[in-house]
């Protein structure tokens, strides 16, 4: 199990809603590499609810998309953009039940299209949503030139 470093932190203009630790309105996600999976734990914030005491479905989709993006960065060693996102909401995510967990794994790679399955689990380990995410990945050269990609070594400490 290895903590994934956020190499964008402190960079001018970096204010990602999903992962910037300095975006006070954002999700401020951080990630852990657990071999086959990339994981994240996250505490719901009151202002992100939909129905009373339930996490908004759009925020659930954003969480699912963000962890897939970081899988591309850290484990596929490049950058990419979402080309497809499908979310199946199975159970409500209650705001007052504590931390939720996200778990992403690569399910297929065809040329530059990476397919992922992401599970969103509540604090009891119940799967509340499942995402099928597809990313269009770029070459490392394009990733470095257009997407601030710092190279795979920037995401892990030796």
C-alpha cells in the first residue's frame, strides 16, 4: 500500500474541484495505491447533499470520475480525458454515516482507451454506486506538453 503524491499541489492555476487540496469548495481527494486498486477515503461535506441527508448523485459521479483519472496518472503513467461515464446508483449514500471509500481498477485497455470499474462504498462497506468509466489516454509527450503531466516518478516516493 503506497500513498499517491499530488505533484500538482502548489502549482499556479491548479484548482481542480476533485483533487486540489487548496480548493475550499472542492472534494480534496487523495489516493492510495493498493496494487490492483487505487483507493480513496472521503468524508461527505454537508453542502454537497441532494435529498435530505443524502450525497448528491452528481457528486458521486464526480468522485467516480476523479479516481479513474488518478489511476491513469499514477498507474498508467500518462494523462487522459473521460470519454464515457456510466453510473449505477444502488443505495443511498447517507451524509451522516461517516467516511466513504472509492475503489478503482482497470478492467481493459484497447489501444489508448482505458476501461475502469469504480465502486463507491459507504462506511459499512456496502456498495452504493458502481461506475464504468472509459478514459482516452494520451502519449506521454502530449501529456507532458498539454496536461501538466510531471512523469510517473512524481506520484510516488522511493
